[in-house]
C-alpha cells in the first residue's frame, strides 16, 4: 500500500471515529433502528418502550446529531427526529475499503506461507 493511500485511510479513520463512537452505544443503535423506518419521530415516540426518560433519550439524540446521523425538524412545539443515512453510508464505504485491504494482506500472507 502506498504512503499516500495509508494516510488517506488514516484520515478517514479520524473522520469516522466519532460516528463509530456514537453508534457504539446500545441505546443509540436502538434509536437509529427506530428511525430507519423512515418516519420522523418525536422524543415521546422514541422514548416509548425504552425504559428511559425523555431527558436520557434527548441526550442520546444530541450525540447522534453531533455526528449528523440524525437531525431534528421543528413542528410546532415538538421536535421530530429523522435519520440522515449519509454518515452510515460513508462508514460502510470505509469498512468496505478496510475489508478489501485485509483481504489483500491475507492473500499475500497465504502466498508467502505457501512458498516457504
């Protein structure tokens, strides 16, 4: 792998680390799953069945907003939250790249072991 492509992967890793961190929490993953249905949801709707308070859900939503996974839309006095799939799609592309690199590295290792 060239030095330039290694630095590009490192830059992507730094960019995507906050998104991975945000998704590394079970409650936030649950919120993302609820929002995957495509409909904007209120905090009350997202709190239902979670066993958490509205305040706790709000804190988790703020973490997801900071990394642009969700955004809120104000409807009257209520905020509705929607999923923004772009950061998740970017992470998927990053993971595909890393997987491809690992595949090449394992193929080189296999070739080396078989020669020796």
